[in-house]
């Protein structure tokens, strides 16, 4: 079974520029999550999708971050404009609907550096 | 009080010893508990999940849960240098602010170093 795919793996941008990240979850997984992990911290949930609907975006800085999941499969996370404090690893995770749906599986992440 | 607390470490143990990692959580409504391992520069990898009080064993790993004390731990027997990583405790609870769904909250992680 293929895992969660993310791209790009690394991105360096200047502050005030925009950037987009892509995620493809494990096949058949209905729930998709975007996390932000700052160095030395645990992952922090930014947004959670169930199929193509948002179920939690309470910690998403909506003035600069946006995310979508068209057709309930792939998802993109965008930052516009970026700030220095957005430097972090952006992790995508997915989970299924079955008995193991409590368990989330992470992609390799995108390391963003804002200069 | 933080929702999920872990000692950031580093915790250093000799090869072959038992490593004990601890985690406390603040919300008594928490229902499911997970341990993730994260190697430097890599993404978190799920290694254990536990849902009821007591012990759960999987190979060299044992997760222990005490809901009355709001405490969950991970024991690693016969520690190997390859176990050197950051171990993240995660707690799943009903998300009161985000609609009808559950939310996973992570601790900051404990850095474990196993010395040969």
C-alpha cells in the first residue's frame, strides 16, 4: 500500500511571497489532515478534511493560509503572504473510516524556510 | 496547563537497557492514546496505540495507560541505537471547537538517545 505523498520536499522563499504544498493521501482514506511542526515542537493541526469538507480549521491562520481538497482526494495548502514565523515542516496525514480510523499516517513532509 | 506534556529530555540509556518515556494529559475526556517515533528530519511514524487501561505489548514496546492518573507511558526493552529518536505522545479526544470530529493533540516529544 502506497503511503501519503507530499511535494515539494523542500522550499525556500522570501517573506511576503506565496507558496503551495500538495498532498495525496493513502488510497481510500477519507480523512486528511495538515499539520505544522516547528522545530522542537510537536505537530499542530492546521486543518482537517472529511472527504472534501472541512471539519476543523480552528487553528488555521485564515488571513494568510488556505487549503482545499477537491474531489475528496488530493489536497493543497497555500500560504500567501509568507512570514518568517511560517518556517516549519508541513505534514500531511490521512486516516481511514474503519476500526483503525483512529490512527493517522503521515507523509514525508515539506520543509519550508522563509527568509 | 498544557494539554499533553512530555519531558523533552534528552533521555540517555545504554544499549540493552529499558527506556521509559512518560506523558501526562489534562483532559479526562481523552479517549485514545498514541506513540509516534520521529527520526531527525523525518515524519512521525505510528508505533503504538492504546485505548483502555492497562498494558499493551508489541515486540519490544509496551504502552501503559492509567486514565485515573491521566498518564500514559512507553517502555522500550532491549534498547538499540536504532531506537534513538524523538518519541511523540498524542492524545485523541472529542473536538468541542471543531464540529463533530475527534482531534489529535501532540506533546513536544522526548528525545531518546541509546548509547552503544
